[in-house]
C-alpha cells in the first residue's frame, strides 16, 4: 500500500462503453481522496467520447489496436513511429500509479516498461505478472463489475464514498437533442419513450443473442402508443440501423427513428430527453443510466446482478428467470440456439413493467 498520496494516476480500460462507465465511480472516489491528483485514462477510440467532458479526467490516451495493426501491415517503420509516440506520451506524464482493469498482460508489461512504479490490477489467467498488486481473478460473478473495480480502491486504501455512474452531457449536445425532437414533431402530448433494440458492439455478431426479437419491440411500441399515448423513438448505432428499420416496417403506427443519426454524446443527450428508455443489455443501457434516465432493461443470457443497471435503485430489469439463466459466465456464453430466455419473454410482461414505471 502506498503511504504518500499519488500526484498522477493512470486508469486503463480498453473494453466497451458499459465497462468504461463502470469505472466512473472509481474516478470520483479517487478525486474525493486526492483532490489535486492528475488523472489520465487509457481507453479505445469508440469509448473516448464518454470521458471527453468529464471534469475529473485530465488527459485521455487512445489505444487504437485495430488502427495500429493496419499501419503495421502497411509499414512497420510507420507503426513503430506512431506506437512510439503513443508510449512516449504516457511516459512523459510520469504517473505514480496505474489502476489497470483491462485484464491484459500487454498493458501490465507496458506500464512496467514505461516505469510507472505502482501497478494495481486483476491477475486474470496469469496476465498480471508485471503488476505490483495482483488481485486473483477468474471472472465477474456474484456481484456487479463496478464492485470489482471499487475493490482496487480498497487495495490502495482509498475509501468508497461514490457509487453512481457519471456521464457529462454538454449544452451543445443538449441543444442538438432538443432541436432534433422539435424538428421531428415530438411534443409534450405524451411520454417520450426511447427503445434501444440492439445488443451493443462489444459482442459483435454474437450481439444477436442479447436481443429481444424485433417483432416484440414493434408490438411493444404499438401497445405503448395505443395505451399510453407514447411517442416512440428508436435509438441505436449505425450498425443497428437495419434492425430499427425492420421494427418500423412491423409497426402499425408511425414512430421516429434516430438509429445511426447520433454521435455517442448526442445519443446520451437524447436519452435525457426521454421519459423512459427500454433497452436490451448493452452499453446503450448504461449510457442511459449514467445520464440519469429511467430505464427498463431486458436481460437474457447475461447476469443482471453483474452487468445490469448500477446502482439498481430507480431501474427495472425484466427477465424470464429460466433455470438456465444466466448462461454467460466468465466471458463465455453457453451454446444455445433456442434463446428461450428472450424469445419466451412476452410483450405483455415487458409492457406491464414499462406501464408500472410510467
């Protein structure tokens, strides 16, 4: 354990949107304990917008592995020039301590090689060899990922006082969201409900296993329009535009689609304009939670205790509670083609949960 307060702290998380938001309580508690500390954050390019306007983060380092690999294929000389500049940028900051939640042997080695004196993280599959303080780790289970991240603070003697996810939304994006709704005729005649039918980008092609069926979302949207006079907005990234179009084609009533039309920060601002967000398990859900939106989330293979809304107060999780749920454990999903946990979750069940929140 360190005895002198660190002046410069580096956090490393190269995972997806939800994972980066799960570290925001880590940041808040570090700043509470060390108000004058300089905090750097190493993440990937897709998640960097989540931190750009965080007043507690002083500098962001973007590790774009795929981009670096492309450069390497074109020119090894150019690769070492770009990668060298990236490493030197971190080295020049002279960080005292790194909190590494990337589960990566590479980043543990890199921070050791750079010379960061105190290195704390999880020892997953013996990848923590170059860490000073290794926390034994096999996978996230039985408690939320946020709690695992906060365990790092306990290892270095920092008290845990803050637990809420945080995401700063700037006026520019708020104004854009207000203008978008106004231009598309969304008024105050009924609750504005955002539906997020995708499964996030982190799972890639496997994201289909986290999606409640498109026709169910269409039926839910129609029911909300008919029963609650709701105004429906379909939301998601560019890769989910076709999915949203499919839902629109299956609906009896018109709705507004913002799929593929927003940046990540604009998406966050748009969730704040909604009375409620209904989303599958994924990064979009956690963006909504972090902006303070009310949510109803649908969980299938993934354990909501580990990856669900955090803190859970004020948020509703809907799941089928089958004996085989959850089947995603230690970063692996059990082989399952029927996906009954989602396919058997009736529209009426989700509608009742939404109605109760409204």
